[in-house]
C-alpha cells in the first residue's frame, strides 16, 4: 500500500515523508507501553510454552512405554514364545528363532537396550542380557512383582542388583526396566515374565531441543518421588518433595541458590510418573531489567531507525540512477539492446525515457549505415558482373578449349574447364549465397589453375563433412583465404607445401578452415589481425593480402552479426589456420 502511494510522488514529497516518519517514530517509541506490562505478557507466554512442552514430553514418554507394552504383547502371542514358556528344558532351535524375533525389535527400536523372557521353569532367552549368578530369576523382585500383578505393566527405574547384565554394558542409571507377566488365558496361570530394558537417554533426546533457557531443564520422578531421569544439574537435588503438596499437577516459584525458579509439573496416569520442568524466571525476564536504560536505548533506536529510513528512501532515488548509469556504460561499449525501465513516474523516469529514445535513434542510424554499406557492396558486385558478360566469356572459353583439343593440349583444356567453372560459380546469376558443394567446386577449379602455375610447389587436401554439403554459405569466401596461403605462405616456402581445407558442423555452426604449413606469423601480428577481424568497417588500410580476408569477414558480419566471422591462428615458422564461423543456412539468401 505504501509503495503504491509513493510510486508517483515527486522527489520533494518523498524527502518530506522521510522527516515526518523519523519524528513519528521517535514520538511512538518514547511513549511506548511501560516495561512491567511487557513483563507480564512474557511471563505468561513462557508459562504457557513450558506447560505445553511438559505435556508433550509426557505424551512422548507414554507413547514409548505403550510401544514397549505392545512389544511384550506381540512376543507373548508368537508361537515360538508360547512354546518356550511351556518348556521344561532349553531347546537350541527354539532359542535361535526367538532371538531372531528379539533382534528384529531391537533393530527397529534403537531405544531398546535388551529383551529378556523368563518362564516359570527359570529358563531364559535374551539377545543382549544374561545371568550374573545362578540364583533363580523367578525369585527376583522384578519377576515376583510382575507375576503378582499380571494385568498391568511395571516400570522400575535404576534396576540395581537384579542378577542380570547387559551387553553392551549399560549401568543401572542408564536404563528403565519394563516388565509384564504372561498368563495362560484359560487358567490364569503365570507362564513367565517378559523384561525390556529401555534407554533413559531417549528422554534426553525428547527434551533436547525444547527452550528452557540456559539454566532450565526437565526431570522425571516416580510415584515414590524417586528420580527416574534427570540431566546433570545440581539444582534438581535441591527441589524438595514437600513443595509438590501431593498434587498431580501444578506450578510454584522457589528461590534456589539466590535464583528464582518456576517449577511446573504434570502427572501421567499411565506411567504414574511426574514430569517436572524447571526454568529461571530471572533469565526469562532478564531483558526487562535493561529497561532502566530506557532513555539511552530510545536514543539509540531512534538513531538506528533514522539511518534505516534515510537509507531506504535514498536507495529509492539512487537505485534507478545507478541502473541508468550502468546502461549508459554498456551503451558506450556498444551494447544497445538494453532499455531503462521504471514503474515510477518521477523525474528519473523522464530522464530514463529520454535515454531510451536516444539509444533507439542510435540503433536506427547504425542500421541505416549497415544497410547503405550492404547496398553499396551489392551495387559494386552488379557493376563487376555487368563488366564481364558471362555469355561472351563462356563462348570465348569454349573456342579456346576446341582449339586446344585440335592440338591435343590436355593441360590447356583442364585449365579452361577450371576457369569456366570458376567464373560460372563466381557469378552464379547474381545470387549472394551458394551451396557448400558449389563453393568447394569453385575452390577446386581455382586450385587446378594454381597447380598448373605452381605444379611442383604444393599439394592440397579438401575434407568436407557430408551433412554440410547441402548447406548454404556466402559465395567466394574460401578463395581469398586459399589465395593468401599460396602467395604469402606456399610461394615463399622452401620445398613443397601443403594446404588443408575443412568444412564441418560444430556446435550448430558451420565451420570452414584453410590451413597451410608456411612460415606463419608472430604473436604481435596475429593479435593485431584478430583485433581488426572482431569489428566491422576495418577494411581500410589493409594490404593486398589482408584485404581479401577482411572483406570476407566484413561480408559475414554484416550479413549475420558479430557472433560470426574469421579467426586466425598461427605459430611462427609452423603454419597458419584461418577459421570461418558461419551460421547454419538451409535456404539460399536473396
């Protein structure tokens, strides 16, 4: 809403709003609600949050214990366990099957430290536990407790002196024993007891991420007020049982070691435990004490908010200006495809619109110049074609050829054939582009003529990819490059030279290259030449050899843009390669 209000306002209006905003913020902060009202709200929120956390811990613990009770029920109803509970002596095969079932539960429930089954004949099976003495387990207190009350589950924290050991070793402080008797449903006779050791560290995992502050914690006590679980904390041992007033749930505040603590607790009917949460009131409300420095804080807040407000509104002015500056730099480097855009209707938008109009005018002028250059070259080509009358030339060549046949001069006939093809393809009825196959035929004719002149001076190889032959290229783009290779590389080379011409498709572009094994060029010459090839309109000042290459490059860039053209690679005394990058064209250009 604020953005839509400001978007079409003037710069002056925006600056006025900045000062008004700062003043309003200062007044609002200086007349804020007193600190004690915040204190009450925060205290209530902290209590509600702690109460929910304690209730959640209680539910999670009950869920775990119910899951353990379900496991005892599942085990007691399996056929293998039923057979074991009625057995008088140990059976290795039966034990192996039951241990496999036990391992399945311990694997899927990592909070289980071990599972033990004892039948009325004092036979036992366990995957992790074993006897420590030969005393009958049926006489152990935990067995008798479960057998005497078979309908309920029994929880024993810190099971010390129970004639059992666990592998891997767990101390009595680290586990909770869950026991349940198994009875004969028909007779009611107790057939045995299933015992599961549960890792108390599971409770720690449940409360680890709960927010009780730096000194807050949760601990669990049973119905005899014995500690079931507590983290390492000296405060817990200073909380007296009498403070709970035999109530199942509630809260109270006590001063312990000169610190006020809020104690909240809840009772679980299922486990018969109390879950107790303790957190420091002083820590929860610590920031309230800082309100004594209200005057200083208000000054600081006003200053920070003023800076942020100034930064925000200044940014709304400078950001479009920075954008416009960046576009101007790009335009200076030749990038004219970007426009200034703004949703605002202020002075900067007007400046940006003027910039867009200027860029559009420059682009139109450049397009006009390119069009004029293209028309000029087309006119020059038409004048050249008019000067050379194709039919007259073809008739003359044909006459010379018949005269050569009369004297059986085959080499002259070959040269005349090549020259005829050279002119026919070069003129090509005024077309601007020809097929790759025709371009190759043209360069072959040119090479036949040059081979006649320099018959012992060079060899050539032409390698054309089959898929490229039917594509179209600007005509006569290879002949100037081959001519450069002959006159500037092969002619001055000692011994016989070689020219390689390649045409293929690379990365959805047509690639043509002419490579010779002449003397090459030094790095400085290559750098200057490639810099000239990167730009259009750089033909002037070239020597006779470089003119043909620059002309080919100019034609390609004017026709298809700066992404295409020529690149030269050369190693001094080791040859030169001229690459032509041409777009894929499947239909001839008019």
